[in-house]
């Protein structure tokens, strides 16, 4: 036989259910407010992050512009033409053989790399930026060689008369051009 349920017990159970439901709705409201607050904070952080990225941008040593090439050219020109070092380079070129002249090219490149690392890249801890050193150095090295050729062509009357003499003259002047180009490149960098 089925058990009789009184109206009073049903009302009590309904009241308990309603109280439980009200409590859940209240808790859901609190959770929704917290979620809205967290979403607002997240949006603020995203805006702040975009501002930081915009302000910081790319590291100045990691990008290479025409301005950097122009600064390197001017520095190389000063390195070669200052104190007439190209005249001394021409005299040294007459005294050395082709093998020693050939050795001056990698020595100049290595010296430029050491110079740039010790003066500008050493303080940088980001490996992405430090890995950019060979690219920057190679471009400045080529700029230095081109500048050395131009200075010798302008100021040395016997330049381009004999291939090996020209080769040796460029080799002897390249070191001072590389030093000038690397120095000028690092001026104004952070």
C-alpha cells in the first residue's frame, strides 16, 4: 500500500528546494561577477601587452637599415682616410706577398666580429639578437671592402693597374675600414 504524503511535508520539501535553488542562483551570480571581473582584467592586460610590444619593438641591433649601411660607409671612409692610413696600406701592400694579403681578409673579418661582440653584443643576453651578429658583421665587412676600394681608387693613382697589387692594397686597407665601419655602426645603438 502506498504511503500517504501530507501537503505539509510537500510544502517543506518545496521550500527546501527553493532555498537551495536561491542559494545556487546567488552563488552563480557571484561566480559570474568574478568571471566578468577577470575578463575585464584580462582585456586590460592584453592592452598593456600591446602597448609594451609597441614601445619596446625590435631591438636596434637586430634590424639593418640603409641608415646603418650609410653609417658603416662613413665610418669605413673615416677609418681608411683618417690620418691617410690608406697611404700606409699602399706601402705595406708593396712589401707583402699575396698569401699574407689573403690572410688579412679573414683576420679583418674576425677582428670586426670580436670588436662588435665586445663593444655592442656582449651585454645582450637574447640569443636571437646575438645570432644576428654574423649577418650584421658580413654586411659591414662588405661595406668596408667597397669603401676601401673607393678610397684607393680616388686617392691612389696606381690603383687598378695590376690585379695582385690592387688585391694586396685592398687587403691592407680593409682592417682599418672594418674597424671604422664597426665603430660607426655601434654609435647610437642601445
